[in-house]
């Protein structure tokens, strides 16, 4: 049995549109998140997906593209964990006892 091999021409790879760079989170964004979270605590009812929906509202209000609500939820959880580890008393909704963030006093802004 004879086999036939055909040389296939390959087309040059054309790169598609480049993806925009990931959003760079700033200290100002963190401060705004803390303030927003404390002012909108009523959105965080504990019901299923309530926090994800609420964080979507924050992202839409701030016009932040390229960040998912789940990632923002995780960012908030990490903030809470950071202050629990450091021994600062925290109230999950208000974060009213946090003393500092990155050398500034973001937490004082929510009082």
C-alpha cells in the first residue's frame, strides 16, 4: 500500500488585537473601596451572590475595566485578613478600627 504525503502550506500567523494591560490597583482605589464598602454595607446582606453583585456596582461606578467582581471580593477579604493578623480590631462592614494602610490613614476616612 502506498502512502501519499502532501506538503501543507502554512499560513503566516497574524497576531490578533492585543489585550489591554491589566488594571493597576492604587492606594487611592483602596481608599475609595474602604469608603464605598462602609457607606454601602446594606448591599452586603450575606445572601448568595450579594457581595459579588455589590462589588460589580463599585466597579461600574468607578469605571474600572479588567477587574472582575470576584477578584474585588477577594481583595476585600485579603484587606480584612491583613488587619486581623496585625491585631487591629475590625468590623467587617465598617472597618472602623483600622489604623493605617500603606503608611497612610485610609481607615480614618470612613469614620
